[in-house]
């Protein structure tokens, strides 16, 4: 017999709902037939880490509506032992059903990674539900959520998602996204990792969601859309972006990304030492950039089959975000500053004022990022210990982190442009440091 490794995650205190007086279950009747399929993709992550993430789903106010799918890779070390442990831990967790899938290695037209894993897991789970429910199976009444092994959910996530889904006019033509926080041990991370995590959260809420650019890591959608879109493309790496492009081609319209008013937590890059953590940060930044370039290639191929305006407007937003904001922005700032200091002679005074003003405006925006970080984690009951001095130093070093990220992106984009598909390989994030309690 295996004893449960946790009762609740150490970083998120689940019994107290921080959504104040908001009970999303009041937004829909108790007898609603909406159900949820939650798929978590796993590989070499410690079983304790996976269990901590699944527990946050078992602690949902609507856990009884969830079919929990834990999808492993065939090459996962001791995969059957891990399945047995997790099955014992969650056999009485209250899920409507608990499904384990093992993705075979080396299937034709597939590459190892989350896309192929999620594709296999969702297909297998759909078959199980079709068989069990028979004539009562209705893909339009099932909401799918995909996530990673380092995902923490607020206990009202499923209820909030159900409410949002039922209020949406076109629920089978959208991808739902919750604000993604990275405050999982973020106070113990280096300034490079912490600043990157805070900026990614802010950019998601300020750009990715409102401009419908792409979902990220943990997102939800109807099973009807998933089936119509032929599930997840198993020959790519970035499932969040590839699903949006793939399903845009099916719906022949630009998919909206409504925001779920409940945040979720995903683990940041990690390492046992500062040096390893920074190395992992650079490796993941390179992988994210190469993955974005790879799916943009997929978009170029598919764009001709879509109506012009949805394809053009999405491509323009995607290029502006990944190519200009993330890659070129930091490089332009430093090159412009150096040019003004050493190359441009006798520049009009107002030019200098504009340059300094833009730099000050950028730093003011960074201040907003750090102020938001004071309130965001509190909703998830995350306890962090960061002194004012350390927080202020991270604030001052933010432009340096952005510059470093831009340099990594610049290198990665040229690498994929020169070497092509050869560099489009999935390197799974290291989670061992996150799994240590």
C-alpha cells in the first residue's frame, strides 16, 4: 500500500477560498451536465511533484465533474510503478473517473514532447468516455484543460471555468486562459528567474490574452473544438500555440482567448544551484524561442487556407510580440543608448530628453510589475519572503534581464534560421528542484 504523499500543496493553502464571497457555482444550476477532462502530461518528473499538482485538482469545489487523465511517456523511468502509486493516492479523491495513459515511443509522424503526449492522452481518454457514456456522450458538454506536472490550481478554477464557458456566446470557438503566475518558490530563485517569471505573467495579462495572440502552458477548450481540430498536432513541441493555429484553420476565424478570473501557478525554471538555474533559464529561453519560430513556420503553411484578415492580423500580432517586443526591444534600447553616447554628436536636446523619458517610462512599467506581484500571489495564498532591499535590487536589474533574454532570443532565431528543423528538439524542463519539499 502506498500512503498519500500530501494532503495539500505546501505553497498553496487550499482550505480557505481567497475568491472572497464569489462562489462561481451559483452562476449555473447544480444539475448542469457540463463535465471536465483534465489532462496532465508527465515524463521524468518526480512522482511527488505530479501528486502535488493533481491534488490541487482533487481539492476543486467541483472535483466530481472531473475526469482526471495522467499521461506518461513510455520511456518514463519506472512508469508502471509511478502509475500504481498515483492510482493508490487518488483512488478515493472524488474524481468522476481516473485515467492513466502511456504514450508509445516512436510512433510514425510524431516527435517526443508535450504535443504528442497530450494528443495521445486526450484521444485515449475520449475513447474511454465514449465507451462508458455511450449515447450520453456529448463533446459539446465536456471542457478540456491541459497542464504540466508543475501546475497548481485555485480550488475554484473548475467552477470559474464552467461559469465562463456557460456565459460564452461561442464556447466552441474560443480557448480559455487563466492568468499564469510563476510564484512557486520564486522568492528563492535568482533575480534572472524571478524577473522573467514576473514579466511573463504581466505580458500574458497585458498582451497575450487581450490581443488573442496565444494561450500558454495551462489552458482550456471544449472537447468539440478539440475533436473538430483533430486534437493536438503530434509533430510539434509548443502545444499552446500549435493548438490555436491548428484550430484557427478549422474554424476559419481568429480564435478569441477569454480570461478566466482565477489565476493558476506554474513552476519556473529551476536548478539546484544559481549557476545551474541560470543555465536552465537560458536553455529554456532558447527552447521557447525555437518553438515559437517552429510554429510560426506552421502558421505560414496554413495561412493560405484561412481567410485573409484573421490570418494576417494574428500573424502581425505574433510577430510584433515575439519578434519586436521580446527580441528586438532590449537590443534596440541598448544600441540606441550606445549610439547616442558615442556616435551621435551634438544631438538636439529634446532627443536626449525623449530617450531618457522612454527609459524612465519603461522603468515605471517595471514598477507596476513588481507592485502587481505583491497582490497576485496572495490570491493563491502563496507565502513569499523577499526583503524590500532585495526586491528593489531585482527592480533595478530588470532591464539587464530583458537584455539577456533578447540576446538569447536573437541567437536562437538565427540558429533556427540557419540550421532549420535540426534544432527543433524538445528539452524537457528540469523539475527536480521543484519536487523537493
